[in-house]
C-alpha cells in the first residue's frame, strides 16, 4: 500500500483540499532558502524551529499525528515570542521584529493544508526575502535572494496549475524575464526612494573605536577585520604614514579616562553659544579663508549608529550638508542605517585655527593624580631648559628607549594612577597607552594637548581604493604650538612599523591580531593565489556597493547627462555628413522599425493563450447579445451557449461543441499538449458559431431573431 507521504498524483489538489507531500516539500525548501538569507544575523535556533515544524508535518502526513490544534499553535507562537524576548531583550528592535516575521513564516507550515494556505506561506516568504536586505546589500545576499525568489515563484506556478517541473520553471523564467526590464528602468529612474517609515534599530558601532579611552581597561586587545569604510581618492593618494583619519577628539581627562565633550556640553560648561563649536553646511566655517584642500576622496561608509564621519585631516568641504566641528572633526546629520557614499575634501593635516574652549581647557588635569608622572615631567622640563620643543622631543625619545614595548596584548593596569602604572611599572602598551601618557605629560608642562581617535593606514587595492578596517583604529596626540595644532604620534617613536605597515606589522602580542576573526581571509594574504582571490572578490564587492547600492540621484543625473551628450554628438556627426545625412536618417529609421517589429512579434508569440481565449469568448457573447441573446446574471459562458442551442438552428452543434471544449479546457486535467489541442478546437468552434449563425439568419431558421437585428451587419 502506497504511503500518503509519497503519493505521486497530483502535486496540488483542488481548492479546499489538502496539499500533497511534494508541495509541502517545496514549501519547506523555500523556507530553508529564505532562512539561509537571515541566519548569519539571526539566532541559530531558527534552523531548529524549521526542522521541528517540517518533522511534525511529515509525521502528520504519514497519519501518525493529528493536525496541529489551536492550543499547539498558540503555544508555539508564545514560545517564539518568549525566545525572541530572551534573545534580544524585547521586541522593539529591528532584529527582534525580523525574527518575529521569520518565526511566523516557519510556524505557518503547521496550519498549511490547502491551496490558499500555501499561497500565504509563499507571500510571507517573498516579504522575508525583501526584509533580508535590511541586514546587508552585498553580492552574496543578492545572489541568494535571487535563488530564493525563483524558488518561491516556481512554487506559485505549481499552485496555479503547473503539471510538470519544466512548465513550472518555464513560467518562473518568463516572469523574471518580464520583470527585469521594469526593475532596471525603475532602478535607473528612481534609484533610491526615501523610506516611508523608520524601523526601530538596535545601536551598533564599529568595534575599533570608543568615545572614551582608558589605558589598561582591556587586558588583551582583540582585533576585528570588519570594514569601517573604503576610500577612493580623486587625485594623489597619501603615503601610508600620512593616512591619519580623524573621527573625534578627546579633551577631558579625569585621571584615568579621556572622554569626548560634545558641543552642547562645551557650550553649557564654558557659557559660549553652540555655534562657536559646530556649524552646519557643506563647507567648514573654520580654517584659513581660501585654503585649497589637499585631498579629495569618496568614502563608502559602513552602517553605524553614531553620526561621526572619518576625515583625512581637517575637513574642508563635502557634497552634502554636514555638521563641521571646530575641533577638526565632522558629523553626519543622522546615523548611518545603510552603507552610504560621501565625498569629502580635506587638508590632510591637523586644524590650524584655535579652539574657542581656549588653551586653559586643553591644559586641565586632576590636581593630585599620577604624582610620579608629574615628577618626571618636571625633571624633563628642567633638562630641556624650559623649551617646549625640547621637552616634547625628550618625552618621545623616552618612549623609544628600552624597556618600553608596543604590544597588542598589554598587561592590565591597576589602581587610580594608571599613567604612573604604565610609565613606571608595566612599560608595555598600545597606541592609547602612549597617547594618553604623552597628552598628560604635555598638559603637565602647560602645553595644551588633546587626543584624537580615528584610524591610521588602510589597505590599498590594485584598483586604487583603500579599505580601512577596525584593526586600523588608532589614537594620537595634538598639541597647540605656534598658532596651530600639531600632530604628535608617540607610536611612530616606539613602533614605526605600525605607522608604515599597519597593525599586522606589530610583532609582540601578534596572537591578538584578528583574534575576533579566526576564519578571516586576511589570514591567507601571505599566500599569493589566495590573496589574489580575496582582492578580486573585494574589488567586485566594492564596485557592487559603489555602482549599484550607492546609485543615487546624483549618479542618475550624471548618467542622463552623459547619454544626452552622446546623443548630441551622434546628431552632430550625422548633420556633418552633408548630402549623406538623408541616407543616415533612413538607415536609423529602418533599424528602429526593425527593432519595433521584432518586439511586437515576440510579444505576439508570447501572448497568453488563456487571455486570447477569454477575449474571443467575450467577443462572441457580445455579438450574440447584439442579436437579442444576452448572457443572464450569474450564468456561466458554457451555460449561456447551451441555452441558445434550441433556438440556434444550424449553429446549435457548433454552440454545443464550443461549450464542451470550454468546460474541458477549464476543468479537465489536461497535459500541455492536450491543452494546446483544446485551445485550437475552441477557436475553431467559436468561428463556426458565427458562420453557421449567419447562414441560419439568411435561411430564416434561427428562432428569436428580432427584426431589427435580422439584417444587421455581422
């Protein structure tokens, strides 16, 4: 006896009847494809939910289990909500809401028994495919989404009456082919519509930076290979040792931690208007007037819940309105929810204008903190003869001597006087340790100083663009000297290889490098072929992000302007032909006509046969209505034709045959070949009805023909 789960007869039964095992398997495969798009960002237990639901339906199909009752379904939904709450701490964030959608999509299979339920499952799957792009818009996700979309469409083709796999996939290819020109046209004309609403989003930020720095807080610095941003320069590219990307400045020191002070906080503390610290616009309001920017570049920024934007030195101009801060940093007007392109022009150097907070603000220190460092600062100041330049040189020279070490895995500092602990006990640290100690010692000598946090370096690709990652995060010092801020990087004194070649060049503590990314392809960059594959993939992904995902109104305007320029050039060349231009215009006309004819012919070949039959049938019914035989309310087309048989005379057999062919075509289980034959037969019978009807009218044997219509033109 054949088991119900392996029935081969028909894949989808009539409306209101249960689905076969084959159709349920198609729905389950579609769920797996959709879930695979989300699983990198969602909890792994969603895979368990999908398997559990599929196993329950499989056993139910074998008649070992009853249908899922209301209590079971409510319990499953309740367990899903509790699991999401425990995972995300609530249901208000974007990931929690996406998880709720995925959970409902998977659980819907418990109550999917007929054609209508299956269509609902497919529709939820299509929504979940679109939602996946809230996670990422990269090439792998786009290819996976295309595969999942094709599978969902072929499932709809089965639900709509497909009888074999070739027919279902043929309809899927036809639908995708039809939608591709529309999709391309909408992409080119309306590249990025603004959102109709804002999804609640869990804050996320790059792991390499923080808005406060405390040396010794982290015993081992684990590095991530996540991208922070990519940069493509328009013109000269700075050498590695000059790629200091500013993100924000830290000016407040409490004895252990450096903290960023926002413009509103500075305004409230110093009693100055906020406009003295920040201005909104496309150009910076600070700096020498008329100073030409040294670098111009396009940034492809990664999503970040913080509004800061990196800048190579002091920012000068941007391609959109931003918030330019007086400390030489720049902020966006809103956090980045998706990747975004930004064009900046900057000086490549620290700001040359004074800070309204004044030198006193940048010289503040706790009175009794780090006493041993104070004693060292007094001694070095006296040895330098009270000259600030000699003093700063002595501080940096001290770091370049043993036993100071630069390491990615520094020991944890203890106590409140952490600068003392670093300078006189551990003598091992990374960039924040040395920057903090340098800034503190500069302030102890009365030299205004602050810490700048950002990135240093960036990997240059063969096509010229730079990729800056989280492990490129860096901190350095700026001191106010001779009417301008000057960069002072103690890392260059103790670990010059870090400045020139990046964090990978640091030998000590190397085990911490990429510790958060054990499967990173960057670990294979010493292998030639593997590194070439990695660079090729990253180049493809960068072009995708920049050319497709980053396609905005500005790019559309440039594209349209370029097309118009080419068209004008072609017309000018045609007019320059003189007496031959008529022949050229005729040739263009012939090419255009041929293209139009081919398009019309292709459309006629692919004209839906069902629509053609309905059109012919509707035309016949209207023709009969004009002769006094309209269709009655609620009457089907076949019943309408059969009702007229007694009155039709010679057209009666044609009416009966047309009604029979129509019912067979609509309701009989036909193969594709049989369906094509029935369509041809229906068209023949519809033409025969009109021919025989006219003959009967001429012979006077058609009953019920009114005098007004008896001699009507056909």
